[in-house]
């Protein structure tokens, strides 16, 4: 799987969350379409087949981005010493 850029993944998660909240608060045909579109985008980005799986995969990807940043910081500090 090709991993999405962190900023793109975070944007898709925010869009999904906004759509989910808006649809839960005031469900309409428009909010339903927005939620379906946000879910589809998140599933495509994560290679998932449903929202729950996409959210779990996104969490793992974000954790991986964080770990990579922390490793990079530790390596930079070692090199500076």
C-alpha cells in the first residue's frame, strides 16, 4: 500500500469527523452524502473496506509517522553530540 502524506491523512480524518458530527446532529440527504464521500476518501487513502477499519489503519499510520519523527530527532541529537 502507498502511504498517504501525514497532512493529507489528517485532513481526511478531520473531514470525516466533521461530516460524522454534522450528520449525527442534523441528518439530511446532504450530510449523508458528505459522510459517504468522506468515508470513501478515508477508505481509499488507507486501503480499508469500511470506516472502522479505515480509522484503525489511520491510527496505526499516524503512530508510525510519530515514531519516525521521534527516531529522526534522536538520531539528530546523537549526531550533534
